[in-house]
């Protein structure tokens, strides 16, 4: 059961990270890809999966929800979102 929960969490982390990469590459092109944010997302996912593997008290849904919120937070600090906020404010 522990292994299955870790595999499900890992799959969710990989899919959300891939979704972030695809969305960013389509919105900004290849020249301005946010490698730093992508790296932060990947490292955060690795940390979350290792915590899920170590502590069985963390529910799978909670871990996936935490990573989804983390993905949204990281995507807020990319240039397309900041440009959209600038346009909205001014």
C-alpha cells in the first residue's frame, strides 16, 4: 500500500511538472523558458515524494493537493503571469 501511494504521488508530480513545462513553452517560446522556476518545481516535487515515502501519515490526496498549490504558486512568478498582472493593473 505504501508503494502504491508513493507511485500515485510521483505520477501526479510528474504530470503537473510536465503541464507547467508545456504551458510555459507555449506561452513564452523556447528563448525565455523559466528554467529556474522549472528547477524549483522539480526539486519541490522530489522533496514531496521523499516525504510521502518516509511518512505514512501523509495522505495521498493531501500530498497531491500541496503540490498543486505549489505549482500554482511557482507559476505566479513567471514572466507571462507578471506581464498579465501589469496589464491588468495599468
